[in-house]
């Protein structure tokens, strides 16, 4: 399935918002208050959005090979977590 640029932008913002929401919930339980965990001042976590766009762009051709698709998804998210932690 081919996606256009607007679909990738949509994926970026939807999954960036979902990732930001999950991190906010986890931080609220950990610290007992709301803490903005995003890189920018807003309800979007850039790292989750970029990861999803990369995964959709790279792994959609591997729909018949679930193991390879899983390995690529894990590798992309692990590398992104490492890069974000290093920065």
C-alpha cells in the first residue's frame, strides 16, 4: 500500500500524541504530578512520531514476513531510543 505525504504527517502527529500521552501518564504515576515530557512545548513526542513514520515507510513491504517486520520495528525503536538518550 502506498501512502502520500499527508498520511505520513498524520501518522507522525497521531503516534507522537499517543506516545506523549503514555509518557505523561507514566511520569504522573512516578512523580505524583504532571510533567511535560515532550521535546517541544506541546502534546507531541517527536521521537514516537519519527519512529512510526520510519516503521510505516520501511516495514510495510514485509507484511507477509511477521518475524522480519518485528525485528525491524524493534531495531528502529531501539536505535531511536539510544539516539534520543545520547542527545
